C-alpha cells in the first residue's frame, strides 16, 4: 500500500508542477471512459441497431479512441522534448505527422485483434474440450505477445514524432529497444508494476458506480502520464537531445 501511495504522490506532484503534460492523456482517457459508460448504460440502444451499424459503430469508435491514445502519447513526447512547447504547438507538431498517427492507430488495433482472437480461440476450445492446456497456451501467448509488442514499441510514441514515416519510426523504436535492452526491460517491468498499482489504487473507486469508474480511470491516466515521461526522457537523453527534467 505504501508503494501505491508513493506512486500517487509522485504522479500528482508532477501534475501540480507540470499540469500541461497531463492534459492530452486526461482528455483521451476521459473521452474513452465516458464512451464506455455510455455503452454500459445504454445496452438497449446498441441492441436495437442492425448488426452492420453496430459493427461500424464499434470499429469506428475503437479507431477514433486509438487515434486519441496515439495522438496524446505523441503530444506528451513533443512536450517532454522541449519544456517550452505549449499544448497548441505540440498539437500542431503531431498534426504534421497525421500519417504516422493513422498508421500507428491501425497497427495497434490489428495487433490487439490478433492477440484477442488467439486468446478467445484458446478459451473457446478449452470450454468445449475441458483441456486446460488450451487455456494455458492462450494465456501464455497473450502475455508473451503483450510483452513483445510493448518491448518493440516502447519508444514508438517518440520515434513517431522524430521520424518521417511509420516504418522508419517502428524501425527506430525496435533499434533503440535492442540497443538499450537491459534498461528497456527494466523500465517495462517497472511500468507494468506501476500500472498494476495504479489500477489497484483506483479499483475501489469503481465500486461507487459510473462516477467512480471515470474517477478511477482519471487517477490511472495521471499515473500513466507520470510513467510515460520516462520513455521519451530516456530516448532524448540517449540521442543527445534535451528532454524533460
């Protein structure tokens, strides 16, 4: 519990010191949370739609939320690179990279769908056959895939800003991760731990209902922003650029 408290103190301390760093993530998280609340609270509205419209709504919403997530991460990277950059300038800087934003968002959705399909298939076969090995395989694949994708794309929000194309950005991210393998592995482990602590600390808020759910997601977004400053800071320090201190 003391670890959770320490993370929260540092996160909200940075929020008070550099509030503009948190605006993109909080905005994207709040929007996604309110959308989820709408879906949960209006099941009849969704059920009355024909299947085609429902699918279009879900995938369209998923793509837009993915764009917001990528965009907010890239804005944070821009602001970390230059402590003088305003929200407007960081927004414009990312807008110039709109192609990278769209491609990264699409890649995120595709990767997520592939991982989910394999896991769902494994769980489905387990439900039919009762063979635990299928469920174990699905779970191991899911965790391994998430770790690999997180490792290869650890610097992607930064390189999407620095490089001219998505392919170059992905290549730079993979190269940077491999060049700093031990450090990235350590940072990833710490990030997963801190995210887990953030969710556990916010979990009790969800018991308060929809308001608690949104509040919990906002607490998590503050902690995630605190964590996200580590990646671009380390990248810019290694490349000789000035980063957030």
